[in-house]
C-alpha cells in the first residue's frame, strides 16, 4: 500500500490529509499557519514536519508523494526554499509544490478550468483555463495587496474607530464592538496593542466578522467597508477572467476562505461574478483545499502532474 499526503499551508492554519493510492482519506493533521513570507523558513519547516508526522501516525512507511499548496509560494526562489525544506524533513519523497490557490481550485474543479476567489486572512484570485494556462491577481501580502481579505477588512475597522475618535469620521457601531473584542476601554488604547510585537495579522483579520454583523445591523460605515471589499475582490476576479480570455467559457467560480462566511459579502459575489462570465456558475468551495493537494500528489504518483503555466 502506498500513501500520499496533501497539505494546504495557509496564513492561519496548515491542514494535512493522508490518503491511500485510491484517494481515500485515512487521517488528517492540523498545525499553525505556514506562510513562507510571514512565518519564515524555520517556522514553516517545523510546521510541515509536525503535520507530516502527525498524519502518518505510527505507520513505519513514508509517503510516496507529498502534494503541498503553500500561501506565498509562487516564485522560483520560493520553490527552491520549500524544496530544501522538504528534502530535510522527507528525504527521498517526491514533492509537488504549488500556490495554495491552485490546490483550492483543484479541490473544487479537479483538473478542469475554473477560478477560485480566496478571502481568508489574505486574498487572491487564481484561475486556470482549458489550455492549462494560469493567471492570478492579488495575494501579494498585507502590505502590497490582500484587498477584501479578513486582514484588510479588520484594518479598515480599526481605522474607522480611530477616525471617529479623532473627529475625522462618522460615528460607527464598530467602536464599541472593537473595544469589547480587544478588551479595551478607550480607542486611545488600540495603538499600543496593534503595534505591539507579536500582535499577529490573524488577530486583525478576526475583526472582520464584527464588520459583517454591524453592516447587517445597519451601520453605514461597516456597510461601506463590505461594499469596498466586494469591489476589490470583483476587480481581482475580473482581471483573471480577462487575461485568461474566459468570459465566454463555462466554468465554476469557487468562493473559498472564512470571509465568505459573511452573508453580505458572499451574496455580493454570487450576484456580481456572473457579469464577468455569463456561462459560469458560482458556489462556495465546500471541499477542504487539502483535497486538491492530495489530488496533485496522486497525479504525480500516477506518472506526473502538469501544473498550469502562468500566461
């Protein structure tokens, strides 16, 4: 019996699935986020080693192939670093490394064309057309991009609270909600908390549900943040559709990531995305993205997987 492991290494958590050669999932393991850009090489190596060991359990054999989708891994230099990590922790094991957006797309669309729109801690739009060509928009990290993500929404919430406190912006229900969430009494206390060493991006992203609830309750500031988030995600998807020439094609738009748990944002995406490609369908990605990593590993086991090439 041969085994494969599929790993989805995101910014917030790492999810590994152990499967047999027929694709049946046998066990799983969870670890902290393993974004190469934000966590660093040593932390990523520790996390990957942990989830591989945990998923294998007490089995004496090693996996035949590891399929790895990693947030922030999309350049030759990234693949070189990740390849070195895998050689250290899984010597003589074949490894397929891809961007985590690709494994999410494969989880929902298999080897066919499609576009996945991910909004979690970060955000990215990634697509593959029928010619196995790929394009992406966004996903460049919280400083350069990630518009519409949980971090972006959370940061807008913090800014709105500070603007109200300064008298530069309107009153918003976000002020009491954010202060309660952070266990603070006054807006002036927010700065030292968010600028303190060790305050993670995920903690700012955790404010996004507050914005969603306030928007549903009629807070205009929150509703504006959600509208702008929807606009940014739509622009990312539109860029991918245009560059891959998919406007007339039939394919799935897959919505992935916890931010699409906000009903208003999911509803806007479902309403607007068909304008980009009328024959396309829109649905939430229900399969764990690690399933896509398993499928990449199985493809490699069967004789080699052909990853899409960027246009």
